[in-house]
C-alpha cells in the first residue's frame, strides 16, 4: 500500500495591513473547522515577516480528503472571508525531497 499523503500549499497575498486579521481568521478556521475534517493530518501557517502574506502548508491523508475539505460547508463559508483579506494561489503535491539537520 503506497503512502497517498497529499501536501496542500496555499499562498495568500495579504491586502495592505490585513496580515494579522488574515492569520486570526485562518487560526479560527483551523480550530473550528479544519480539525474536524476527515483525512486532515497537520496544518502550519507561515507568516511573511514583511506583513505581505501567509503560506498554509497542510497535509491530508488522500487526494479525496482534500476534495472533501474544499466542499465542506464550513470551509465554503470561510473562503469569501479570506478573499476580503487576501488573494489566493493553491496547489497540491507529494513530498519530492526532504532534508533536516
């Protein structure tokens, strides 16, 4: 059985002065929606030091879990709120290489 783990990368470009509000919204959504979804494994938020955006790295058990997340009513309710604070670019993939000290 192969490891189907999917990494979902979302790059959000915050509107000027909106990075803190964006992070607060994303944290709230992680705590109230994402944590409840089947197939979710982990999410990390990485904030740009210059206040221009946030990268969301999340891991999901399967591609089907990612698709289910995208159609979840709680997630759908969050997407317009995100759009008020940032633009979004998203892609999914699998680990190609890794290094650690």
